């Protein structure tokens, strides 16, 4: 399992689009991909789960993945979260 903590760079009034893009990115990988925030562990491939997470600007989250392409999955999603705003 690979994990990396990142500070989220999303606009203050987050719309569904950045979250939908994140879900699409996560879905491209074979690995199981999760976003950890506080005591929540959300499947990054679930649009409803990700919308319920309510990501905020500068919030620290941990991206973790497990599977054959786990490193690529974490790297791609972390890069997106850093530049999505």
C-alpha cells in the first residue's frame, strides 16, 4: 500500500466538477484508491462518497492506494489535488 498526504488546492466554493474529475482519475487505475480525511475513509472511485467528503481549500488529506498500479494512482491524484484550484 502506498500513501501520501497532500494539502488540497480547490476553490472555496467547490462545485461537482473537480470532484467528478478526481473520481474519473481514480477510476483509471486498477488499484483500490481511498481518500482519508479525519476519521473518514472514502473510496475515491465513488462520486457519491467523494461528494459527501466535502473537501475544503488547504485541507490535509491522505491519498492511499493498494494494487498493481498503486504508486501511479497516488502520484496522479496527489498532483491533481495540488493543482485543481
